[in-house]
């Protein structure tokens, strides 16, 4: 089944997250078969990236958003596991540094926009400026309200300049977040990922849902669509994201460039 299209939010649609099942797997089941499908998509992406990199015509910008513990890091680790490191990069968006805070909110994002031939992943993004910033009232409403349109304009400008934008919202349920936090608490290899802020942020779950619904409704365009990825099941999340990226790069029909000179005069001795 082609579930990729179903995950893509139709532009103009008013998103209510309660209508999306975070545990959906679109009929797929966990097991060796679905594992193979992920491996296939990851391998396909590796092949495609080689020619996409060589062609050097356009760039891909992947925006990953989701509640705490929704699996942003894990998605990056799995989906990009086969890709040539020379052709990709990850930029995390943290609390703005002193220098970043001296600029407009899109400045640091624009600096990290990929050059041609590159796949860039934003682990969080400029969308934080209408999410955490809104939830915690870090700027007045009249400021963040204008940002939806500014972001749409920014993304349209990038699209016009050969940057293909793919946006993923990793959708987990509140119960699943609790389960993952509890797991992290009990696992020394994962405790470092927890911070007191995570517990504090969980109290704002409903505010974040409201803020995300606004983003998924107002900043969802044909040129920069959002995908709502059911992410309670990590294997399905990996399958969905890797397939969507692979299919997108496939759609470029990239070709290896022709050599710039005639090799017939060259002899290997
Ligand atoms: P992560 O949770 O992504 O693994 P951190 O624990 O370092 O990484 O969290 C980064 C934090 O930075 C998040 O709480 C996020 O909301 C915050 N952040 C990102 N961008 C901004 C911003 N523009 N203003 C305020 N906080 C931000």
C-alpha cells in the first residue's frame, strides 16, 4: 500500500491531532518483513544519493519536529545510516546562542540551508519559534503570529532556489512519551537524554498540541508539505520517513554529469 501519500497533509486542511492515531502502522506488522523494507529504503536512498550528489543541481532540506522523546535522534540514526557522510549534515536547533539571539529567528536556519548536492536535516528547526516560543510566551503574540506567513515565504524562496523541503512531524501519544521517559529513567545508557526540562515540558502537552496544530495547518504548502508520521512504533516511523525521502530523491531523476572533457585522448600507462 502507498501509505506515503496518506501521511502527507493536504494543503488547506485544518489539522486536529486527536484524529491521527499515533500507533497506526497502515496494516504493516513488526517483524523481519518490515525490517527488510526499511533496509531496502535505506539502501535505495544510499544509491540515489550518490547520483544526486554527483549531479549537484539541487538540495534537500528535511525538517524534523515532534514532542520530546518522539524519536527525532533515532530517526536520523536509522534513516541516514546508509548515506555517504560527505553528502549529508544534521543541524540541531537548541536554545539560541548569544550570537543567534542577536539576529532575526530565520538567520541561523538560513545559514544552515544545504548547498546543492547535499541533504540537510534540521533536528528541530525555525518552527521552534512558533512552538516553544509561543507556549512559553517568549515573544508577544503579535510577533509570533506573523511568523507563519514569514516561514511560508522563506520556504517558497528556498523552493524557488532548488531546495526541496520535506517536513516530518513525529506523532507520539502522551502515554507513549511517559513510557519512553520511564524507560530512560531506568536505563543508564539513556538517562543522559533526560533533563528536568522534559518533565516540566510534559505539563504543557496540550499547549504544544495547539501550537503544532497551528503549524501543521498554516505552514503546509505544496512546495513544503508536512507529513504526520505515526511514531509510537519506531520501526514504522523509520519505514515511513526513509520511504518518503527515498521516493522524493527518486523523483528528481538525477543523472551523473557528463565528463567535462574528452577522455579519448588520455591513455592510462
Ligand atoms: P533535544 O530535545 O532536541 O534532543 P535539547 O534537550 O538540547 O535537545 O533541547 C533543545 C531545546 O531548545 C528544546 O527544548 C527546544 O524547545 C529549545 N529551543 C529550540 N529553539 C528554540 C528557540 N528558538 N527559542 C527557545 N528555545 C528553543
